[in-house]
């Protein structure tokens, strides 16, 4: 009975490991993130102290929403911080 030919498999070589270092944020990222949160806090405090007349006169309670929007934007940036 004839012998079957043996198959020659190529030796497995794993793909080269990517040697990228840890990703870092741009230098402006942290100051902007903290600045937005602090600006939102100051905006809300000014709104309460002036009984909703400032920082933007005439929009009354919408000043609170603007302050919270600054804070939420700052906290949204924290999800991208490395």
C-alpha cells in the first residue's frame, strides 16, 4: 500500500506586538476639564447669590441650566481622561 504524502504546515508566527506606549492626553485637556467644572460651579453660585439676575440678566432660571451644562461638559471630559 502506498504511503500518503505528509503535509508540510507553515510554522505559526504570531503577529508582531504593537509597542505603542500608554496614550496620554494633550496638555490642554486637564485645565479645560477642570476649568469647565469650576466655571459651572461659579456660574451657579453667582446665580443663587444674585437671585437669578446674573450672570446673564433677563433669562432668570435658565442661568442654572447654563451652569449645569458647563459642569456636565467637564464631567463628560473625565470619561476621556487617561
